[in-house]
C-alpha cells in the first residue's frame, strides 16, 4: 500500500486569499519510508506572508522571490502523489489549500476519500488529548528537538513516526536476523528504524527447574488428566 505523508506551510489561514509557500511529502510503501520525497518552496505570487505565519514557520517574503509558482510545480506534485493515500495532521487545512491552488489553475481537486487525518486518529485514540504534533511526539517518545520552527518536510518526517504509532506501532515488524524483506529499505538506517531484532541463541538456556520441581509438576498434570494441555509436552 502506497501512502504519502504530507504537510504545507502557507502565507496565512485564509485558503481563498492566502497561498501555499511550502510543500513537503514522504512516500511510504506498506508503512515503511521508501526514501522518496517531494519538497518545494513556492512563490506566493504577490501575497505577503502574514506576521503570525512568519512566526510559526520563519519563511519570509524575501526567501520566496526566486521560487517557482504553483502552476510550475503542480504537475510534479500530482505525479508524486498520484494513486496514493494522503496522510496529514489536521488534513482538511492542508487539503483545502491544495485544492484551492488546483482550482486556480483549472485542475480537479483531490478527493477527501484519499485523505487520512492523523489529528482525527489521535482524537479517537486519545480523547483526553492533547493531540498536537508536539504533544504526540512527547506521548510516543519521538524526537522533535529539530522542530524549533514548523517546516513542511521536517513535519512530514516527524508525522511519519507519529502515524506509525497511531496505527499500532512497529509490533508487526519482526525479524530473526534483523533483515526485512522490503525492496525499498535499502539503507541500514531504514532497515533498523523501529525494527525489533530477535537473534537466534547458539545454545538453549539451561533448565532452571530442579528434578523435584519437574516431578511435582508432572504429578499435578496427571491429576488434571488428559485435558491438561501441558501434559503431552512434558
């Protein structure tokens, strides 16, 4: 299953007037990062970054002057996300801005059916909250120390770990020798991320029961009778 963890940064909060200035995406295949990312800064075409937004993401008007405009990056973005489930925190905010940008250039909107909102997942799993991205990092022990300011790609990286925890963590990922049969996990860092390694013992552990304890156990099982599931293994 292919999923895209994504985030946006914008000039402000009004999707009808404000513009997207950064998009960050991380590709997952069967819940593992493939190493493929999509990341762009975008010229907001004259829309000024609101001071409140600047305080959150730190992206200034001057930094965006020489960047491509949305119509110039839209095809690459749509190709990267094509056919994938899209995962974001407070996803309707990001989707609203993306669809507003797509509408401006005559493109079809992205369907809500493709969206997974990790904020909704978190509220369902932890109804007492808090469920901000930083709060979830603290809850799950995820390092977010680099997040002094919001950033679309950085937040997507952090959200990847949060998302995995929200849907059940890595408990389904085991390996007898620390090797995962996943063609996308090409680096040691990717193979070891969240992996529980179970090493084979060269020799079995010595039996810790005394002969008297073993005999007493067998006698107890005999009293239970044929229904004792352990009896046949003794």
